[in-house]
C-alpha cells in the first residue's frame, strides 16, 4: 500500500527541519528526505542559534 503525504521536504539542514516542525504543528503528514541532518550546523559544534532558542 502506498503512503500519501501532505508535504515532502528534500534536505536536512536547519531550515528544512524547522519547516518539518511547523508542518507538525498543523498536523500535516510530512516526509523528510535527506542524506544527513543538520547541514553546516553539524560542522560548527558551537552553534547558539537553533529552532527554539
């Protein structure tokens, strides 16, 4: 059986993950497709700005 999603997000950087959070707030069935999550924020290690900060 096929899954039907309201939103498809391509990418795992902070902006894409923020969009996924907003979709969750609106009860949209969301699929995030990414090879890795966090984007350049994963390389920094000392990020002070993030969703919810």
